[in-house]
């Protein structure tokens, strides 16, 4: 599913494959679309997680399986699956169709896998603590919307007021987009020269990657010329662990709790 949808999205940007300055706005929006599609698919797991929780509840009462053990096994299984999903989501669409710099595929898969892992872990956590499919889907939709809104793709995080600025720091999309865009943009040493600012929204007279990234930053504040890749990887991993701990705790706590009809 991810491979098909993201490939179709990449094909629709076929004429924007070249890393020219006038194409960078489209490439940034393309990466955002890939990410939203890849992470939103985690919402499809809410209903299965809830049905699974009900089955495990019965087995726990019978003494056959504990909720904590089952949840821990699910958490371990999430890690390799996230990398498989990320490779499907970005491999062919990004590097065969869209022709992103080939030397970035490793870090790109790692970053996207961690972002998917965060949303997949959040979906599992929401499923257990809500125990209602409709409420769970609404909670996930709110999480995704807030992640996009406060990612810095629309306005700088510094322009947000408290407590809204808090969401920018606590939601994953900002950390993923910042590092992902830096890696693929910095991989190109020199872009084409731009002589007319009316032709391209991003227009650097020397075409150096740092200068081009700085100019793209004026349009998409989340794009930065400074590398924060290592720190962002640890932040995404910490977010995933937080939701997974909450998921395991939810299984331990909610087993045997009365369900509202």
C-alpha cells in the first residue's frame, strides 16, 4: 500500500525530479506528502490493536497469556516492521522514481522508520487506552494534524506562543522533516544558478547548498542549514519508547478494567 501510493505521488512530480532551485519547494511538499501518507497508515492498526486487546484480556483471565507479555512482544515486532515500511515508502518512490541523492538512502530510511515507529507506537497506545475505535481514530487524526501544524512547515516555532509552542517540541514531524530535508539538500554541493527571483521562489546567485537551504528556510522554517540529525534521531527514538511504555502499561492496567458499553 505504501509503495503504491507513494510511487503514484512521486510519479505526479515527475517533472520536478531535477534538484534545481525552482524545484525545491515542490520537493519539500513531496517529502511532506510521503511522510503523512506513511505515518497515517498506522491509524489502520487501531482497530486490530483493540480487537487483539480484547482477545488477550480473555486469555489473561484464563491464565494462558498476560497482557504485559503480549504487549512487549508487539513492541519488539514494531521495530523491524517500521524499517520495512520505511523502505517500501521511500525506496522506489524516492530513489528510483524521484531520484533523490543515492548516498542518503541509509539515513533517509532510518529517519522515516523512526517517524513511522513513533506514530505506530502512538496508535497502539491510543488503541489500548481508548478501547473505542471511533474515539481512537479521532485521537490519531488530532495527533497527525497537530504534528503537521506545529512541525515548522507552516510557520517558525519561535512565532508560536505558549502553550502552543510546547506541541512543536513534543510532536515528531518537526524532528523528522528537519533532518531529512537537511540530508537530501546538503548532499548536492552546487545547485543551478538562479538569476531571476521572479522565476523561482528559491533563488541563490551562487547556488551553494548552504545558501540554497537558507533561502528555502524563508519559505519552510523547518528546513535548516545546520545538522541536527543525531539529536533528532535520539528524540524520535525517545518518543517511540515513551508511547511503547504507555502501551505496555495500558495493557497491564486496562486488563480487567470494566468496558463502557
